């Protein structure tokens, strides 16, 4: 491998490793809660019933508050509004951020080596693809990150989910985009809905992926959260957008297959000592 190829791939690996460390530990990137606001108290629909009240909602962790993703909404005039099962903010990355779709880079591990995956995503606001119940934030000391987030927005999403059985339904996906986790490459191979109950205690960490040779473009997965024991609490529809990222080949693929440290060690051994 040429020196400039090695340097290029090394920088890619270092960047992905730094991103992985940035997402280790701490809070989840996304939480699942129930909307506790029954009536809007401001805005165009002030005084109207909240169409998302009592429904499961995907919540983006935005530090000291949430952004509701996957919420029902109104459109049209307040005198005769139309209730919708999605809205313009139900998208990751959020449209208002003007961010590019989340990157799919070279994957790692036995399931994802040679694939383009959402592992080690570099997006600071959206790339921490871990999911947990809001229940995990309850009971922490006053002033902690957990307590501040849990009680934000006047406790709008602080209702505990308890024994609510939660499922994730994949409504649609761009051809070639799959959803797995660290144990299973295709979680939706046998149906469009999976139970999250066995995942959420330790945190659900989906891995979105494509083959390495897919065409460039935006790859989208459309979901909703469903109540497996109460169909009346289903969330609105929400979307995750991804884009494959071109990486040097075959240098990067070979490097990931053999390991960076092993490669560097072999290269050192092969280099004769100077006289």
C-alpha cells in the first residue's frame, strides 16, 4: 500500500474512532416517552386538544430538552384543522438543521465488515443512535443531566412507561437499506414490527447499513412506535435519512479486514533498518 493511501485510511479510522468515543457512555441520543400535554396553550392551535396527547413519541435528546420526533400534528386553519400522523419535524436529521443525511461509512465487526454502516457516525446532534425509555432518566439527583432532561418542557414527557409493551414498525425503506444491531444484521427479516422490550432495558442501538457498492443518494427508513398491548398509543410516522460515503477502495476494505495495528506492525517489520 502506498504511503499516501495508508495515511488517508489511517485518518479515516482515527476520525471514526474519535466519533465512537464521543458517543460512548452518558445519555442515549433518543428517548421514548408519552406526550402528556392535553391542550395547546400557544401558537396557531392555542386552546385545541393536542392530537398527540397520550401517544408514544420519539424524543431527540437535545441536551437540556427534547425535540419531539414522530408526533401527530395539525395543519390548516384553527377553525377547521386537519390532524396528521406526521409533520415536517419528524425527520432525522431535522429539516430545520440543514444537515446532510447521516453518513454510512465502512462498518466493523463480523456482521458489518465490508458494508457501509451508521456505526461511528460523526453527526454531533443526530449520530448517537441509541434509544432508551424516559424511565431511565427518572430518580436522578437534582441538577443532573438526567433530571434536567426528564423534567424539561414542564414535564411534558415525564410519564413513566412502566410495563407498556413497545414495538418499532418499519413502514418503508429505500431499496438496499437494512436495519440491524450488534447481533443481527436484519432485524426486520421476518416482519415489519419488532418488540423493543428486550432491547430497551440496556438501550437499543440499531445499525443502519447498505452494501458497499450501492449507488450514491439518500437512503430513508420510515418508522412508527407502536403499543403492542395498546394500539391507541401508536406514535406518528418518522424518518431517518442516510447517505453512503465514498471511502478509498480496496485500501480501506483491506485495512478494516486485517486491522490497522496489524498492518502498521507488518509494515514496520518489512522496512529495513537504516545503516
